[in-house]
C-alpha cells in the first residue's frame, strides 16, 4: 500500500522538496537533463507499466503520449487536470497537498517527451490549500534549478504554471478545461480535432490527470515492469481509491489494482456501526451503481469492475448502507448534473433538468404512474447524443439506479414516501 | 484535398477528404436538418439535430463536424438517425413556447418545419416551461428569447462576421441565455443579419413586428441601393406595400449578408412626407393638380422660358447620382434632343477641375484574397459596410492593412498602421510612397518627385506594397474635395501601376458608375454643375434633388434655383421645403422598389430589377415621367413601353482610359483648414433620410463636427458650439488643419452658408 | 476603478500566458476584482475587467456568469459553502445544513443580519472522504458534527 503517489505520506513535511528528493524524487528528471533518458525510453517504460489515465477514462498513458506530434515545429503544451469534482472523488487534492513535486516532475517529464516547453496545472478554484501547496513546490523547484529555460545547461526548457478554476465541474472535461484556460466558458469542444493536434491556444496539447502525472516519476525510477507487476493484467500498478460514505474510516487508499472490494472495504474499517451494505458506486457518481451482492465478488481493476457492470472511473468508491434511500440519492445526483451542465448542447441542457424535475417531483410526493418509464426514456434520449461525456454521465446513474432498485422508485411514487425511511 | 468516395444511403458520392459530412450532403441535396450549423459561420456542433448514423460508430455522429473519409458509410434516414434526431427535437420543444400563431417567424421557422416532420403530437414533458426575460437590444431587432434554442448563430455572427461580439451566452446549463451585455443594445451596421440567420422567432425584425406572415407576402428579387455593392435581396410586400427586406444569396456580390441600411430603408416608402400628387405654382401659390395639368404646365413653362427663345443653352439639367441607369439615359436624351448640353450629376464636388478619375479593377470576391490594402480617406466600415466585410475577411487570413485617414475611425479588425494625416499632406505622403517604390525599382524620377521627402509612413507603405503579392489601394469619399484630389487619384494610379497593385475607387456613391457610363456629364461645350450655378440660367430640370444634402455649393444652388424668372421643374419622391421654395412644378416620382431599372456596382455588374410594388397614389416612375415629357415636347425616339427597352438602347461608351499625368509640382502644402463634409451613413440619400427607425439608431444619430484643439482655436469655436450648424466635438483623434463633419438628416445648414 | 494593487495581482496571472492571451487571466481577474468590491461583481466591474484585458464586455459577462465562484448579490464576510452532494449527504449533511440555518437564523442563499455570514449549498467540493464538510472562504472544514460546526461558527468574527 502507498507505494507511488502516497509513498511519502507518513513523512514529516512530506510535500517538501527535501522529502521528495530524499526518496529518489527528481532523479528521473535529472537523468533526462543529463541526456541519459530518452523520450522513446520514457514512452516504452510507460507502455510497459500498463499505466492508464487516472482521470476516469483509463486510456493508456504511454500510448497517449506517443500520439503527440512531438517532432513537429511550434509550441506544444502539457496540461494537468486537477479540476477534481466528480462526486466521490478526492484523491488529486491529497496528491497536490502531500506530493506536489511528483506532479511537477511528471509534468516536466511529459513536457520533455512531447517536446512541450510549457505546462499548466489546472486546479479547481476551491482548492486554495492545494493551490498554495503546489505553488510553494513550484517555487522550490524553480529555485533548485529544476524548471525554467535551458535547465542545467541541458538546452531543455520547461515552464510550469498553475491555472485556477472558478467553480465548474465541466472543466474537468479536458477540452472544456482548455477553453477555460483560454479565458472562456468551460464548454467542451467537439472532436475531432483532438487536443493532440489542436489543443490549448490551438497548439498540440496533452492533458493528463494529476494522479497519472504523479505516478510517472516513480514508474520510470523503478521500471515499467515493476509497476505493471504491482497490478493485474490490463490494470497495471496501484491506484488511489477514495472510499467514502457509510464506512468506519473513509479515506484515500493507494492499493494494487485487482485488490478485492472486500479487502478495500476492510481497509476503510468496514461498514460503519456494523450496518449492512446495500449499494456501491465504484468509480464516481457517473458510474453505474452496483448492488451489495455483486460487489462482494468484485475486484478493483478496470476489467473486474466492468465485469460487475460498472466502471473503475476515477476510483471513487461510494459506499451506501441499507438505510440509504436510493430515490433520494439519485435525485441528488440528478441535481448535480442539472446544475453542472454547461448548456451548450441540446440533449444535456434540456434533458438534465427534465430528469431532475421528474425525480424531484417523486421525492416531493408527487410522482406519477409512468414516471419510471419517462425517466428511462429521457435518459435514453440523452445517452450518446451529446458533445461530451457529461450527458452520458447524467444518464447512466438513472438507468442503473432504476435497474437495480426499481421497487424503491415504484414505492415512492405509489406511497408518496420513501420505502427505506418511511 | 484528395477526392474520395463515400456511401450515403446506399449511393456512392464523391467528396473531398476531410470536408464535413453536411457539406457533402448539402451538395448532393440530401436533407440533413440543422439549427446551429450555418455555412458562413464556424461549426459548434451543439444543437445535435444533424446526428446521423455512420457505420462503425457506436454513437450517432453530427454531420456538421464529422470529416468524411474514404469508404465511410452513412445513413441519413434509418431508424438510428431518426431516433437521435427525434430525441433532439423533443428536447428542443420541451422549453419552446407553443406560440407559433403569434410568432413572426411562423411559416419561415426552421424549428416549426422540422417539428412537423419529426415532432410528436403529444409531449411527455409536463414540467413548467422555461420563461426568459427579454432585453431591449435596440430599435431594429425584436427579441423573444423564450423562443431561443441556443444555436448561437447570432453570437457567432457577431464575433465572426460583424467583428464585434455583441451577443453572448450567459449563465450555464438550462439557464444559458443569449443576450447582449448590459442591455446596451446592438450597434453593428450589419446587425439585421442576425434576424435572417436566427432559425426561430427569437430575433425578428422590430419594424416588421406583428405585421404579416411570410406566406402572405409577395417576394420580389431586387438590388440594394445604398452602397457600391448592390447587395442582392428580396423585397417582400403585401397589398402593394413593402413590408420587409431580407437578404438573397450571391457569393460574388454580398454572399448572404446585407447591411442594416439596405435592410431597413424600405420604411421610407410609407413616410408621411412622400409626395403623392403633382403640384404647380401659379402666381406664387401651390395647387395640387392632375398629371395632365402639371405636365402641360411644365412643358409650357419650358417653352415660354427657354425653347421659344432658342435658349436651350440657358437650361440646366441636374440629376442626383441615385437615379437608375435608365433614368440617367432618358434625362440626358431629352436634354440633348432639345439642344441642351448642360447636364451633370457631380453635385457635391467643390472644384470640377480637381476631380478623382480612378478605375476600380478588383472584384468584390477578390478583395478577401488580398494580402495588403492601403485605405485612404474613408470611414469604410460605415460608408461601405459590405466592402469592409470583405477586407475584414482578408485580415482574418493574415492581410495587413494600412490607413491614411483624417481622423481615427472605428475598424472591426486590427490595422497594421493607422496614420492620421492632415488633408493637405495626403498627396505628399503618396508622392513619397511612389518615390520610394521608383527608387527601389531603379526608375528615373519625374520632376515632381525630386524634392519630395520620403518619410517613415511612406517608406513603410512602399515596403508593404513592394512585398505584397496581391494588394489594393482604396480611395474613399473624404478625398472628393481634397485640395489635391486629382493629384491624389493620379498618384494612387501610378503607385498601383508601379507596385503591380490594384485600385478600388470608393470616392463615388450611389449609381455613379451608371451615370458615367451613360455620360450624364456636360456634353460638347455644355456647362458643368458649378458653372451652371454661377451662370444666368432661365430654367432647370432637377431629378431627385434636395439641395441642402446634395450640393457642395449649396448657397449658390439655392440662389440659382430661386431666381425670379428661372423656371424649375423638380422630380422628387419626398416633400421638401427648400424644393417647394424654388420650384415651379413638382412631379412626384417613384422611390426605390417602386420602379424598374438598373444599378451598376463596383464590379461593373449591371444589376437590373423590376418594381416590387406599384408606386403609391399618383406617383409615377421617373423614367415614365421623362418619357411622357419627351412625348409632350414632341421629341422623336421615346416610344418605350417598359424600362428594359430603354436599357436595350443604351450603347455604352467605350472605356475611357484616364490620363494620370501629375499636373501639380507638389512643392508646398496648401494652407488652411479643410472641411470634410460627409452626410452621416444613414443620411446619404433621401430614402435613408426618411427611414425613421434607422434614424433612431446610434449610426443614424451621428451628427458632429470633429476637430482638434488647434483647429478649434483657429476657428474660434469650443465644445458645445456649432460649426456649420453641427455640434462641435474637440478631439485629438482628428488630424491638424481639418474639420471632419458627419451630418445627419436633422442638420439644416440652410442659412449657415 | 480597479486598484493598482488589484492590477498588479492580475498582471501576475497575465504573465503566465502567451503574449496577446491576457484573456486567459479573466477568471482570476474577476476574483481579484470581486474581492475588492465586497465580494460582489457588478456590470461596471465586469466592464472594467473587460477593458483591462481588452475583451468584449459580453465575453467577460459570459465567464462571470458561467462559473459558480462569482457573486451578484450581497454575501457575508464569511461565506459558508456547504457541500450537499452524495458522500456528504450520506453522512448527514442535510441535517447539519438545517442545524446551521437554524443556528444563524438564515436560509441557504441568505446573509445574517449583521452581514457576517452567508450560507450556500454547493455541489461536491472534492473532499468526500472528509464528509460532511464545508468551506469557509478559502478553508475546508471536514468531518463536521453539530458540535464542531457550533465551535467553528462561534469563532467567526
């Protein structure tokens, strides 16, 4: 446990440059500066490691980096997505607070590999403590001569800046995030063109999640194979899981991929007050909810969770006990997507409000016969028809909640009160 | 781009690799619905109504933003496509009001059309509909934003076409609202195009509000008259009244845009000041009479004052440059037939020995492909909005533009340099440019350039001209009465020749190109306008003339017309006190859209149009009035039944090659303060001056005399004073030795001069 | 008028972006200007930011109304942003919000009479393992209980 991003978690001043360097931090970057680590080697090691994008999509990082037209002329950018805001997810905040230098080193390496001399770390606007911690680390890194122009006479340039958000979940979508850095509303762009070709300020850009960048230095220091071996097939390495909800000790755990859900729950101290497990959202609010029976045999890796009928997402495990009213939970989630829809494309702008209003009506005791079919029909009309994934993210929970807990919704509509709470 | 083949609905079609699917389907006439997509605007792919089924893609793909690739298989009609499109329609309709019966867009609404095809009769949406409060965005555009479907065409129009972002999308999610900032209203001179591109009834024409349904109106294709482009448009009328003007598509002329003044000027046709009946002045008293009586009076007057005495050389024929080509021709023909050579349309030129003779030799669509332009003496954005739009497009592709103006004007693109130059120094800068180019080319310098000083401005322009592959020099209206007008035009021609550049003469207005082609200028040894005004004339025939707006020598004009024994026949569309004051006969003539005719644009495109409506009351088209006058004068050769026969008879003069010899020696600046008098953009002709809504806009209200502190001191005026009847504004954005006046229709300088 | 101090702060952000990309600093410029104007944005401050960054007013207005961190009506000296999303909800946030409302005598969205505190219900603040939680101005407070809330709020001056 805690071998990569959280490796120094228990140490004093774990965020300081000294702590980071004492445990091997910046050794890879220094090798690169001395010309002893090539771009090709980096990409090969990352491919070998099986590292997949930790923001939720799970795209292989090595492959992503190889897509950048790194040999073309002109400015290119690397961007770190620290706009953490998916309900249930709170791991990047801790990485920024407790291991900022890993993010900096990972981004610098990415910049070198992709021939991008400038990087931006987009931190959500509410994360003022992590922002200050990260800015402090940047200052240390600049002072130590690890960033800037012609670093250590290596002729390598890398300048890194933070960009601070202002409160919009949608900016976690990578192209919305780019729009936001450009000083616009965070409205996702349609693709193609992909950011690797037309990204920030119209230049080739690679965007990775905080955890992905933070994992890179340790992977390269210890070897891709080492990382791959920690995890299981198709899910290399370890990963941070944010376990929240009805557990005794909610926390972030960096554990090997493929660990059983049971063990993870155990690490979090088990169900609080010995209550019975009812449901789990395994990867953040957008991923389908699973029932207790299913999760008990589930392993925490991309394939394991997919087999169980959901997605690993950002590793945000929300635990619900039997006192939970699933109608009310879904209503709250529907409100979230309704509130956070950027409004750009029709199905999401109009559909998220529709879903929320129907659910609100049900929880207000005004549900009608046919509302369940209506909800299913509306979510189906959003699904797959939007510019970005927020539409799908709003639709998927509706489908899975209704599939797994339909009787609670039927009860609420019929009796005008919660089946669980009475 | 390479040619590829793709399969649409089982048919193989050819396409260019990488072009968007919707471009291919449009070309192939395969129907794909759209709201946000517009061929002249950037793609945003946000309405999602164009989703189609592409083989191999799990999700339906938006046709507007899906590049085609070899072998792609697309279904635009299958169940998957229809389901996606129906879903989007349902979402669009849940918050759209069901107020089609009272919506001005009814019958031409893209949403309504699609709803008929895709929409469901019964909505499963039973929550409350969204209500959006409206902001007043000005006098031209009516908003009803509850109807808005957030396609953002109007927002993109502002950013991409008008060049000023005025509308925006505020808020987020379902609270996204399309609105301007601070309700400051829409200021663009092209704003009305937002009405045309809005797919629903959110933005409609305010003057047209609640008037009619589109299908009730008669739509006639016509030509705009207020600039040198002659934008193509449709005039829509109901029961003989023009109710609305909308743009027509012509990529070589106006693309699909028209300026606000071309869109809203039709309002003047029903202005209360329209002249509706002929009238004659008998013994100092005006009588409304029949056409027979009026024409008889006119002919008798001509005979008794002039023809009887064989004094045709003391008759003057003056015509406004807004007339049709056919009118110019008939006007000249009548005068020639009765032996009068005194004919002119150049009413606003101070000195007709110092005029601009310059060809335009670049087409409108080529303007957007230039890489460099030198603009001299024009507030081009407001004076020639459609030409400015082409230049703006060129700058977006990287063209540099330098400006030599007498004051700072608002451009909607960034300039390479903006040089504010005193009117009496412009010729010297251009001489410096020519000298620099000639030295660079190793040419021998003519005498007039030897002493010329080549300053930094001239050097910079010469450098840009020499290093450009495709440049143009644009000469504007502010030079017409420049002390060096003719020299400036000749220098421009010489620079263009030396630098292999082209020229665009925007110093002309109205239908001047047609007037020139017909030869509506003094014939043989006839007098020009200024000579006529200074001579002892026995009579005038005046076509569409309002002296206080038309003449440079206003005082002399009115004096000449008012003279006791001078017989004046006026043909006008609008009542005017000054015209009443000096005329003996006033004949009411048709205004725009009420007569057939021909206008020539800057491309030399001869654009003919028919009447869209019949002239009101007893008003007759001017060409018919001229024809009947000729008949009554028993002149031969006026047997026309319609204006096309007149056009067919016009034989064009062979193109005159201007001699661009420089006469001046350019040794020293002309001293003194130059006054540049410009009618405001919405006051350049009688039609615009009577377009009430346009007059209420910010552009319509422009009415100021601008000068800098030094000039104000010399002229002994200060802020709040009037200069030549116009309110003084002192600003350092004006060059030395210059007063720049923008005068609108309210300015009455009669008595000031 | 944007103060010199605020302009200096904005300039720090402008310097992070390429030349002629000063509009990238708009989100921070709005926050900085908001902080100087009793935590409220008005049409005139938006216009000032637009002028300073050479942007169209409506473009700044779009940003200022899209993101959640900007205020248009009076807020307290301390703004309590209470997360009510799933993890916090599962841990009793709704009851705690009611407690806070009762304690302060205001509803969410309102300001206490003395202008000291306003309460706002917000979506996930990304501290789910510390649920229930809220943010007061810049600072996060996690694992909240009624007692803890009372203590924190009582210390606000």
